[in-house]
């Protein structure tokens, strides 16, 4: 028995030790009751999905962590669907809180509550980004000596950031307030007076204004400085080039100006330089190549000029080079693009580059997007372009290229090509024919094809019918003849068609009214939403009734699209020789937003079915031979922003609606028989009521309107005539008295007239 006891004794002690350890552990990590109540109060004040907070110990709750003494140190509840406000007051009892992350929720309220901030003496990380918080910032940060990271971006905060806000925040390394409505100056002296350890500063998408004051050069550990999309102006402060630890400078869409300083080459570890959409001018620094770690150089939409420095080719790590909308010049073939082995996007649009299309560009095997449009380049597209296996975006428009048929035979074998714009290139050649193209199933991923302004001769080629992914087809301003092929209506993805300013004849094909993307919401919902590698620029043409020319917005002010699906579904057939009637089937295109049929030879009436186009924003049928009345149902088109039926043979009253009467009278002019607002000529009234269609209801039993107006006039004349002159014919004495009275009136009038004439002659 003793042996058994001796044998069991160690196991007993072990059991007792483990049991006590478990109890001890539970006691150590038990949540403080006050803090548990504060957390429950916080959650109960919100409207949110249920959290896994079923344990009696709040340290075991979802998103909550405690220290060994049971004090709550971390509240980590991002993207939990939390909705509500006044949360700071309910969390102020968490005095040991070190980490607070409530980002990506729907919390509202103000932070300007000192009780909340003053109690959080140990807070190191504060992330309240992507909420609905508002108001001004408090005078100072919480736990000034402890706080390391503050992210308040994407809220509704406003006002000036107080100069005292960063006072004594000596451990602060990251401060982000992007996408709010802060105003005043950027606190660029943050490192000078308070936070020398700062590494990240982001102020983008606010209303900061004025110059960037000196001070950033004192941020000796600063790596990221973003302040784009504000109202900043003036020159870049020279001391910013002392912050040699900078890896990213992003100041796009401000009003900064001046030259880019040669001192920028001091920032040798810079990877992102984004100064786009400002007013920078002058030459690029000759030694720009010393920035050999650059990956993104985005200097587009400035006033930079001159030659590209040869040292630029030392920036061999570039993945994106965008210099569009500047005044750079020189022979583009002098640039050895083969040095940019990692380049994926090249955008040199709208400069003054000359020379032949550079063949060295075909050595950049990683290229996904090339835009060289609006320059002075010459040459032909070479077969070597097929080595760019990832090329999806190609824009070479407004250059002097040749051999479009050869180009199409090559490009249709670019298997990744999605976007192809050759507008105003290959000018005066024939439309690429079907020979050698129609048999080949190329362009299988092509979604946009722009061959506008090329003055191509010929007809719409059949090979286009094979482009099953094509969404956008622009053949504007060519010399295309023949009729619109019916197979256009079978293209399953087409939602934007522009055939304006051509010589197209024939009728509007009914098959075009069956375009799946314009007729079926279910089909349109399946559209590829793929992101374009570079933004495209487009503007809706403004057509005046008296002017047969398109008036385009300049590229600098054109709308920018990163998705083709954001373009308004449109059909442009303006300025052709299309005849016949507008088919009633047009009403099937219920998803259509823009319809331009002006300056053609359409006849007949405007079909009533056009009112089925409930999404229509622009309708132009001006300068045709349309007749009859405007359909009353046009009044139901509530989204019309532009409307033009001028110079036709329309008649009758203009339907009454808030929309139609809001347009200028010029959109109805040239139709002499049209009447009603906004035209000055009122419709002829009947029985004292305006003569629109709703008031002409006096009809006889056979359905013919009785001319009561003319009958009443005739009866009134007969009764009045015989009522006056009848008695004079019967009574002789009355007749003499009447004529004598008339004679006296005549003498009186002559006397008055003679007196006035004498006075006038004397004067």
C-alpha cells in the first residue's frame, strides 16, 4: 500500500501544481471589470453585427488583448461594420490602451473631446481611418510621449491642424490625414519643433493652401511625403532636398511652379517622383539619372520643355515613365529604351518629339502600355512589336504613320491588345480591307478601336464583325461610303459607336436596334470591367444647330476614363446621308444615353417609341426632313441634358414638360409650324384656350371637328350689319340724320388734322 502511495505521490503533486497554475493564470488574465463595462458600453452604443464577445472574460473577446495584469491594451476591430458615434467617451476608461484600430467602419462624431485623449496616456497606435468622423482636431495628441502612429485619413475632419497638435510627440513616426477637408498650411515644421523621428506624412486630398514652408529638411528620417490634390502653390522649398532618406514625393494636382531643382539628385534612394498636374517649367536636371532607384516618374501635365537628358537612361529600374502634356522635344530615336528592362508603362503623349517610331522600344519586354500620340513621329509599325507579349494598350494617334493595312495585319496578332487608338494617323489611305485580315481571327481581346480623323476611303470592313469583345468603335471623320452593315447589330459587346462625318448612305438598319449591350440590362451587367493600363481621354462633342462641325473640348480639359464601362452608351451617326425613317425599333435601346442623328436625310415622323429610352441624356435629330408632330411622350424623358430638333418640318405644339421647356428656343427653330413654349409664337387658340392636342375635342358624331369659330364670326357679322344698316334702308329721315352726323364728324377730323399740321410747319 505504501508502495502504491509512494508511486502516486508525484502524480498527485503534479496534478495539484497544474490545477493551481490554471487558476493562477486565469486570475492574472482576468479582465478588469470597469474596462469590461466600458467595452460593452461602447459596443451597445453602436449598431453593428454581433461580435464574438460571449466569454465572461473580455480579454478573450474578438479583437481585444490584455496584458498580464488584465488591463486592456489592444482594441483591434477594423472592418467590423460598426456604426454609430460618441465612441471616445465610452473608451476613455481604457487607461492602459496601447493599440486602437477602428478603421473601415461607419463611426461618426468628433475627436475634440479632451476627456478621451487625456486619459489615453499609453496609446501608441491610433487608426481611425475610413470612417465618418468629423469636426476639428483637438489641441494635442494623446499620450504625447508614447504615440507613434496616427491615421485619420478618409473621414470628414476639417479646419486648421493646430500648431500645438504635435507638441512633445517625439516618438511620432507616421501621420496621415489624407482625404478630409483640412485647410490652412501644411505643418511642415513638424520635425523642427516636435517629431524628429517622423517617417511618413500624407496630406493628400484636402484643402491645404499656400506655400510649403521650409522645415521638411529637418526630417532626417522622412521616407514618404504625400500632399497631392490640394491648393498648394509657390516653389518647392529648397530644404526638402536635405531629406535624403526620402523614398516617395507625391505632390500631384496642385499649383506648384518653377524649375525642378538640380539638387533633387541628392535624393538618391527616391523611388517615386510624382509632380503631375502642376505648373513646373524649364528643363529636367541634366543629372536626373543619379536617381537610379526611381520606379515611377510621373511629371505629366506641366510646362517642362527641352530635350530629355541622356542620363535618364541610367534610371534602369523605371516601371512607369509618364511625361504627357509637356513641351519636350528632340529625336525620340535618340532614347535607348532597351535600358528600361522593367518598364511597363510609357506615356509621352502630346509633346514635340520627332523622328521615326523607335525600334528600341520593342526591347522593353515588360511593356503593357505605350502612348506616343500627338507628336511628330513618322514610320511604320514593325513586326518586332509582337515580342511585347503583355502589350494591352497602344495609342499612336496624331502622328504621320504609313501603311495602315500592314499595321493592322501585324497588330491583330498582339494577343493581349485591349486598347488600340490610331486616330489621325495613316491619313488619306484606304480603309484596311478584308483581304488578308478577315480570314485571321485576330484582336480577340480588343475592346476599343479608334480609327477616327484618318480620312480613310472605302466601306466599313467585314473583319470588324469578328471582334466579339469590341465595346468602343470610333470611325468618326473619314470618307466611308456605302450603308451601315446590319452585322454591326450582332456585336455582343458594342456600346459606343461613332460613324459621324462620313459619306454613309442607305437607311438606319433595324438590326442596330438589337445591340445586346444597349438593349439588355442582364447582358450589360456581364460587361468586362477591366482597368485600363493608362487613362483614356474623351469628350462628348457639342453640336450646334447652325454648325455642322463638332466642337471638342481640348485634351487638357477632356474627361478621363480608367474604365471603358464608364463611357456613356452612345450612337453617333451625325453628318452623313442616311435616309428613310427612324425605325420604331429604336425603342429597344433602353440603355442608350446619347443619340446623334442630326444632319442627315431622315424623313417621316419621330417615332413615339423613342420615349422608351428612359436613360437618354442627349438627343439630336436636327437638320433632317422629319415631319409631323413631336410625340407627346417626349415629355417623359426626364434625364435629357441636350435636345435638338431644329431645321426639320415639324408642326404643332411642343409637348409640355419641365424638361423640354427648359431648353433654348434655338433647338426648335427652323420648324415654322411648331408653336408653344419656349418658342415665341403661341399656338392658335380655340374657344379662348391654347390650341394643343388636348384641347381640340369638339367633334361631331362622325369624328369631324365642327368649325364653331368661323360660324360664330359669320353670324356676328350678319346680325351686326343688318342691325345697323337695316333701319337706315327702311326709314328715310333716319338715313339723312345719320349721313349728316357722319359729315360733321368728318369736318371735325379734317379741322383737327389741319391745325396740327400748321403748328408742326411753324416749329
